């Protein structure tokens, strides 16, 4: 159940981040990294254990503060993913 919930939240977050049109080059780069990390995790077969979760969690935590004021929906979804990762011990 938790893995499916995480997968669903990652899908929603990926879709939300794709809609952001950032004019700030640093934000654009940060979003590109987040999108790439999420896509890799979503595309990996379940059997691979998904070792990139820790990296994604760290990147999400560092990005929330930067995006919070401009993109509240995206940061809310980021927080949900962070909470889900913590809930499954990642």
C-alpha cells in the first residue's frame, strides 16, 4: 500500500512540476533535477529496490524552501512525498 501511495504521489508531483514555467535559471535547473530524479524512480521496475529514494528525499527537502512562496501546490505535494518516504523508512 505505501509503495503504491508513494508512486501515486510521485506521479502527481511530477505532473505539477512539469507545469511550472520558471524564469529563474536556478529554479529551472532545480526543477529539471527533480523531474529527472522522479522520472527515473517511476520508470524503474519494482524489483530494483529503487535506491534513488534517499537522493530524491534530500533534493525535495532542500527545494521546498526555495519554491514554497511561488509554488505552494508543488511544495505541498513535495511535503507529501517526503512524509511518505519517511513513513516507509527512507
